[in-house]
């Protein structure tokens, strides 16, 4: 009896232990299954297997070296400690707040003739990274990180928080320059992306999944990559420039706008995108080369907008098929398909069928590399272009032009006009003001002093968006549209408070 009782107790205990273990396993499994998946934003780069910069940064060495038990780096190994320490304090966390228009459908309203659709504005928050590039608070990030933002909050690595203002954006390269009001900030030094070599060790620094100051390591996998991330839009003056540095440093959502640095801690790129089917890191990440970053930020600071230079050619990559067709021995360079009539290349003597091999002293092996080199210059700059024609090399000097076909520098300040006969002073609308009104373009009525605009009811501060259904992007366009009008005009626009208005009057 006692033996049976004992056996029975043992069975119960064993059963309880099994049930306990099974319960623990089920609980653990449920925890893993219920864990929120990472957001899948392919243009927001961030790292997974990472070294947390807020913890003690580990010294990382080449895989073929055994780890040191003393913490010292083995002789001949690559250490990322210095580069990490120099860059983590210069990388910030960016939170973007905005509101988006949403529409809900109500079948009851539809049934009673109310239309069924209701619009409402819903708050939206997104996050990314940025890189401090000057001690007085200028920060470079991606355009898609701050696009349409109504408020930008910057958190430094030491947890200080600031509100940022937008200095300028460039959708063509997916770059933006913002600023916080602070001095003596740690900033990262610019490197030279021309010197970056495939196989070189690099670090990606950013804030993946809101994990502040995370560092991952990898190598440069390729240069001059075009992944068709950016979309051409002439109306919005978006002329995509993609010549990315490709790396295998782990980047994930939240890393967008963060730093890609070399082992000296110098900035060589701004992390922008990942190639992924899931939205999370899958082995490939892409960064805008720092030489482009420097040029874009300098333009935004000096002129308020990017000075885009054009060479005036239609081009394509050289390949074996084209080389055979043209009876060309070397498969390198960029083939000139056609020329812009009276453009910069045509004027310099470049001909259809030429193969461009260098810009200045830099070899160009494909279209993205040629575009990258030209993008570093401004309209009016002269560049030496090396090309091959009939098996012989030739160097020509090209004077670059802007999108209008001339060599003028375009600034917001220069884009003003006084409509003397209509009693108005016009200027380019500020980019932040346009963004707050969900506009891509517009001309602001700066001052009114009698004349037809005031008589029609237009008030100071009004932003003109269209005249007779034609988009107005510059004061000179408004001036020309009003000058050419022979009978009457219809002016459309919006006031700073968001109220839309329409004015018609005879000429």
C-alpha cells in the first residue's frame, strides 16, 4: 500500500514536472510568436547583429583571429573601437511628426445621400537617424526621414533633446539638411568617397528599431550602384541621382540618414536604403557617397537650393553587345547615345558615338559614376572630359549648364519680381512653408501697394499656385503669365492659414 502510494505520488510529481516544463515551453513559444514584427520600410536603414554604443564597445577583429582574453587587439587585426567612439556621439535620433489625410466610408451616409466618405486628419510618427556635420548644429539626414514633417525632434547620444528646423531638401539625392540651436556639438569629419575601395571595412551607425547609437560592421561590396529607388519628376524638379556605395553592414528601419564611416571614423556616406523582400536587413545596404553629400549641403547652405549641373548628353552603359556592334575593343566607359541641341556637350565638341571614360582624373565605368562626378559641380563650372573616338583618346573642356540651358546660379533670393503695373512684390515661397501647406511649389505675395491684385481681393501672404491652370513656381513665371494675358486671368492659391482662394479679374 505504501509502495503503491509512493509510486502514485512519484507519478504525480513527474506529471507535474512534465506539465510545468511543457507550460514553460508553451509560454516561451507564445512570447516569441506575439512579439511585434519589425516594420518593413525599405528606405529606412538599420542594423541587426549590432554593437550597442551605450554599452562597452567591444573591439572587433578580423574573423581569422582568435579573440583576445586581455581585450587587446591581436597584431595585424582591424579594430573598430576608435571609429565607433568618434562617430556614435555625432549620430542623432530623429522623430518626425506629421498628419495625414484619411478617408473613412459610412454606408449610412451614402444611403441617405451624404456621400459616404468622411475625411479626417490622423497623426503619424516616424523615426530615423541623422549625422551632425558642424559644431553649431547642422545635421544631414535623408529627405524621406523628414518629408512632410510638421515637427522634428532630435535626441543626441547623451539624451539631450531639441526641436529642429529644415534648412533645405533635395529629393533628387534623398538628402536633407536640418539644424538645431546648439553650440560645441561633436561632429563627424568628412572623408573622401573617391578613395573608398571595394573590400574596405566600414561601420554603419544609426538607430535601428529605435535602439539608439547602434554600430554594425561590414565591407564595401560595390560602388556606383543604381537601384532605381528615386523616381523622376520634372514638374517637381526631381532628377534622380543614384550612385550608391553598397555594403554588407547590417542596417534596418531607423538607420536611414545615419552614418557610414571608415575605420578612421570619417564619414564616407549617408545610409539610405536596403534591398529586402521583408523590410528588414537581408545582406545589402546602400549609402549616398559623402562627396555628393558635401556638395548638396554646401548648396543648400549657400543658395537655399541645389545647383544642378547638366552636361547635355543621353548616355548608356557600355557592354559586350554594344562594343561588338560598334567594333570597340574595350568594354569600359559610358556611350553617348545623343546630344542636347546647343547643349554643353555639343558646344564642347562631344559627338554621338563617343565613349566617355573620365571626368577630370576620375575613371567612369558606368552611367551612375558619370552622373556622380558631374553632380559635384555647379552650372558655369568647367570640367575636362576624356573620351574615345575612333580608337583614339581625346580630352575636351565642357562648361556645365543648369536645367534652363544657361550657366546662371539660381537662388531663392534672386527669384523675386516686382510687378510694377499690378502693385505687388513677389518672392519664392519658403520650403518649410510649402511643406506645412502640403504644396510642392508656389509664389508668395510679399507686398501689395495698390494695383489689380489688391483690387481683386488678394491679400499679403497669399501663395499663388496657378494662373489659368498653369503651375507657378517662380516670380518670373507669374510676371510673364500676367504680362501675356490679353483679356482676363484666374489666379489660384492658398493663404498661410490653409484657406484656398480663387481670384479672377480682367486685364
